[in-house]
C-alpha cells in the first residue's frame, strides 16, 4: 500500500509548510518507550516522506502528554505514545470531578494503535538484604515501612503491583515514584532504595548478570525465556498482581474515524518493519497486533483494572 493511501484527507492542506506529524512521548529520553517511539517515527517518516517529530513530555505518570493531546486539534497530526494505564488515570481523574463513575466516563483520548505489551520485572537492589521474593515479603512483615519500592509514578502498572502485593500480604512498603526510567535506574544501581519495578531491558539484564540487581518476580502471562528461573507473580501466589503494561498511540478526542483508521494503517505498516519488530523482541516486549477496536477494548479493560 502506498504512503499516499495512508495519509488522512486534509493532512497536506492542514500542515504548515515543512511541518510533519508529531509524537509526544510521555516518558523521558533514553528509556525503552522513547527508543520504540523514535524507531516508529522514523519508519512513519520514511513512508510519508515527511518529518515525524518526537517530543518528550514526561510527568504526572504519563498523563501530562495526554493532557496536551486533549488540547490538540483532532486532525491526526499529533499523537501520544504512552501506556494504557495513563489513560485510565486521566479517566478516573475526570470522573472524580464529575458525579459519575469512571466506567461511565468516556475515554479521554482516542485509541489509535497498540504497539507492545511490556512485562514487569521486580528486582532487589544492593540495599535489599533478601535474595528471593519470599524473603522480601518476610523482611517487609518484620520491618513495616522500612522497604522502599520505586516505580515510574502514581497509578502506573508498577505502582498497581506494589499496592496489590502490599494489600494481599498485609505489608507497609514505602512508594518512591519517579517521572521515568532513566533517573530511577541510576538511583537503583546506587542502592537508593530496596525494590524496583522496571522493564526487562538490556541495562537491567546486565545489572542482573553482574549481581547489582536480584530478580525477584515478573509480571507476565508466563515466565520469560530470557529469565526462565524467575517466577511470575501468579506462581508466587499473587495472580491479581501479575500485570504487564500495554503501550500504544493515541489521538485527540473527537478525531474522525476515517482519520483514526488511516493513521492506524500507517502505524501498522511501520510495526511490520522487521527492524522494529526485532527491536521490540530484543527488549523482551511482545509486539501488539489488533484493530483499532481491539486496542480500544484493551484500553477500556486497562482503565477498569
């Protein structure tokens, strides 16, 4: 399919001379999400033969970029790459301001295309004396409030896992929220806290191999081939905490369906690139495959969760 067939009607007329599409990444530079978004932007630019600009707009657990998206024209020229959990946060925040439940509130942005499912990796840093998940639970029970667990922010998948483990086991663990993965990883390697929810990326795997991190559990449907000895949270007796993250691209609310479908086709074609697909698999992410409707349904499920 030619690129001209994928460009939504009106894009060429609406764009400023020399301007292209824009992807707002809801996380800081250098992380897995940022690298994936930039690889997608390059593939899309090659298809369209026009620039695709990437801007990092991190903050507020991924919702800052979505709030900017809500104020953008619904023409398909501005997209946000973020986790579905961030959409859930924004939806619940809107529901609190209005006399209705979050389930009754519409999605605050328009789902366009899923990109990947990312397993969660729970590790212990050099500050953690325990070497297994069971030992960590025992230590947390003996010393309430002494363990610190870092995540990429309030309401993220890592934070949800922390809350569910704490509630089910009757623990009091201190939450350390970060704005993204870069500084969080640096502080984790420095032993600034005991526990970390993170991605299964090359830097994390390297820290596991050389003993700077201890793998405690993964949030995934099954054990990961790269870490076959590490149990899932479901295996450890915490099935409701056994969560991974769904990432994708979103458009402003009210974007016409024909524009959404054309942008989805553009992204889908980019995701079929062998280089992009392999980069996702190399970072232990599962490429997402599904229609706009499938992705929107998954986002609804994530917000309910």
